[in-house]
C-alpha cells in the first residue's frame, strides 16, 4: 500500500484544497479557545522516530493485537463526529479505510450513518464510542444496539456532558448542522 503523502503537512494541505470553508474550519479548529488542541499539537510534534543506521531493519514487525485482532500498526482510528461533512459515506468510508489498512475504527456516536450501517460496512471488528445523551434506559438501549450490531468494544465518553462549544461563529453553525444530522442515528 503506497501513499501519495510523504509528510503529515502534505495531508493537511490536501485537506485544505479539497474542503469547503465550513468543513475545513470544523476540522482544523477546536473547542472553546482551542487551548487543548494547541497543546495536543505540541505533544504530537514532540514525537520523533529515532533513526537506526547501519542496522538491519528488513524484518521489523510493527504489528500488534487488540481484542484478539491483528493490527498492522498499534494505532486505531479515533472517533470523529460529523464525518458526513467530509465524505458522503461518513463512518462507512472510515471503517472501510481502517479495514483496508489493517486497523480498527472507533466509531463516533456523533456521526452518520447509523451505528448499524457502519457496523455492517466491513467484516472487521469495530469499537463504538458513546456519548451519554439520555437516561439509564436510553444508555442500556444503546448498548443493546451496539452489541446486536457486532461491535467488540465500547468506549464511553465521560468528560463531556454536552457537545463541545466552539467559539468561532462559523464553527458554531457547523455544530448545529452536525448535531441535527447525527441525532437521527
């Protein structure tokens, strides 16, 4: 599998070229004053690979396992809400990409299509990320749907009692559209 990108920055530039202003603002922005986003980016920028020179690297195995499933690399695709703003197939497209690459997709409860449609899109296992948006009966019903759809893991988001607040006016309008669509799932 080859990639048209050599660096993370090339991926960012391609996204900017291919997205309309609203989806770009949502994707590249963060919640509140974006302080956490900036800190995360600084932490990511500190990661470096230590070059191994004059060492045989022809048999390095980067694979790992999670929940009994082989992963090509020890990386999962994180849950991202509002995927329908970037690709009409939304969660299905991401699950198929994860399957093709050889990793797992953690499916956001704040994206389309329904959790059932996304689960059925590939044979590869998935994990479902649940925002608590109802009472205990609602939570139990959601967990039943997740189990019946074949998800092998459940990630419950506990740090957010409400959807994130975005300070950018454009981001706020994107949030309204995203939540009205995601509420159908």
